[in-house]
């Protein structure tokens, strides 16, 4: 595969993440990650088996992402992708970016890790307050 083919495949993977999050398609969101993949935000790291509840608890709206800056290194890569999320109920926006790691698998490129950083009105960049959802009581 050429470098351009790899970049295009990763870009399509990230587009699938944004579209499936916008449509609240949990199976689609899970499918873009490796089986041992994780998402982090709000001071927590969520493994793949917690994604269905995490996606269900997430606000609904438009996940508008920009083109990721990707650094390829053989069968692995890292990247940063800007995000503007618009809540469907009040049209409130959240802005920030994802810091990602990617891995080439037998099924193509997948996200290994995705970490959210929010850009606050005061200019701070942080992962946010602890999330309202709890997994420990189950």
C-alpha cells in the first residue's frame, strides 16, 4: 500500500467515527477501534467493552471533524483531528481535538487510542470534568 492509500484509509476510518457518532450508531463506532482500543476523556480511560454505555450517555448532535494531521510509521501512526460538536437540543458547541494512535490490522487501519482534549472559552486545553457516567457500580 502507498502512503497516500494509508492516509486515505485512515481518513475514511475517522469519517466513519464522526458519522456513526452523529447517528448514535454504537456498533459503527466500536467497529473503528481495535478490540483492545480505548477512548479517554474526563480524566478516565474507557476500554472498548464500555463503549456502548459511553456512546449512549454522550450528548447527541453533529460531530463535525476536520482533516487529521497524521504521522505514519510503518504499520502504526499517530494523529490529531480537530472537532466541533454541536448539541442538537440547544445548538451549543464544544470544540477541541482528538489525539489518536492507529494500527494497521488484517481488517485495515483501526484506532487503538483516542483521547479528547477540549478547548475552553478561557483558552485552556484540558480533558474536562469527571464524566457523569459510572461503570464501577455494575
